[in-house]
């Protein structure tokens, strides 16, 4: 993929002086709701007003959007507030209707990005457009699939491109609605540093009280902006109620976020240091989650050993693990001394877990 510098020209031309903010309700519900929220956001950092017009849900039977009628409401938003408008498109018909109603920014959703057939259909319908087009990551953590979607749109002579990081689906129960998998987004930035990347903390967290922390992490990782779902009455929203914030809360979030500027060498140093520390924080959280999962497996082993009346310490197994991990650690640039200390600590914690289970009274 070439000329990624040209892809971010649309963002640079906005000359914002702050991160790009795309905000508005998850779903357009009524004309009054759409216009009311828009007027609350018109004098804030919000540059693009978003509203979901077509909302295919995971399972049928829930509210699936007002359809094309909502596009007329977005036209009124632009006329009355001057804000640019944004919505999701998932097929050629959506694209044609959105262009007909002069929507300024179109994004491709995570469920669409997984299908090259859908992405190609949208790319063909948008060929040569001067609208901004953003591609959300696919629901599964597949960087090639994500970049493939960008390449299809770039090949269709669409210049104003960018991506949205909204997290990834998982069967595991975590504190996130969609796990961030920050490293995947970092890899994308490393490969294509000029490709604009927007963070969607609403869909990552699924909880409004976590939006600030995820937004700050994104900015520390040099993301270009945020897409935050905003509603006057979040608790009674027709879709994704738990992850939406009020316009007042959004304004406060933007005030409280720390924006790293690079106006001189000292500021550049601090910005780079913050970026690297943010990456360290991500890996530390991943380590704790992995160790927690490992100890749950140890608990299961302890229960099995208790059932069969087997001793906790199995020396042969322990020596095999240690030898294998020392070799693998060396291949990653880690010293034998470090591997020994770390795995002895892990092994001891595992023994503690198993002994607690074996010695527990029935």
C-alpha cells in the first residue's frame, strides 16, 4: 500500500489543534433526538456527528435502525449546526443513499470488514469519492484482513482513508465488551505510520465509566482521534445504552484527557516516552491476565491430583518445563537467570494453589 501520507491529508487539512472527535448517538431514534444531541455538541471539540441509520444486530428482533429516513435528519444536523455528518454503510444501497444525502464520512463496520466480498462491493460503489472513509477492524484479530480492506478502498481511488480500532470479539469473559488487543493496532501504526487511526472506546469497553481510561491509552499511543457514542438519555437509548455518555460527560472527558504535543525536543521526548510506557502498561495487564488463567488451570490440576491422591510436586514435569522455557527465553533475548527467577515464582504460586485445594476439607 503506497502514498499513506496522502491518506491523512484530509485529517491534516482540518487543522484542529486537538484529537479528531466523532460523536453522536449509537442509533438515530427520532428527529428530535438526533437534532437535540447535535445542538448540544455543536460548540465542542466534535468535528463529525455520527448516528447509526442501519443497525443490524447480532440477533434479530432488536431495534435495527430507522433506515433512510434518518439520513434526512442528518442533513438537518449539517444545516442547523454546521457539523459534518457520519454514518455506517454495509452495502451498495447504503452507500448510494448516504452519498445522495451528502453524508461527509462513511465507515465500514467490524462485521462488514470480515468479508472481502462486502468490502469490495462498498469500494466499487465509492470509487473515486471525495468523502472520508474509515474502516473498523474486523471482529476477529486479523491484521491482514483489516489492511486488505484498506487496500481495496485505496485501489478504488479513494484518497481520504483511515481506520477505526474498536476492539475484538472473544468468547472469554473480560472487563471489556471487545478486547482491545492494543498490540495489533500498534503493529498497524508501525507498518503504516501515516494512516489515520481512530479509537472507539465505546465499543471496546461497553461501559461508559471505562471510556476515559481507554481514550487516554489511545492518545498515549498516538491515535489521531476518538469515536464516542453520545446520547441525552443514555440509560433509555434504543441500542447500546450502557456504553453511551451524555454530551456534558463527553465535554468533560475531552477536558480531562492529557494531549501529548510535540512542539519541541523536550515535548517530543515526553510524547515518545508516554507512548512506550503505554505499551508497557498494556503488556503488563496482558501478563496478569495470562497468569490468572494459568493459575485457574493449576487449580484444575490440583483438583485432579486430589481425586487420584497424587503428590503436588512432580519433579520430572517441572524440570521439563524449566528447560524448555530457558531455551525459548534465550531465543527472545531473555537471560537464563531471569527465566529461572520468574518461573520459580510462578511454579511456587502454582504449588500454593494446588496445596490449598488438596488440603481443603471436603
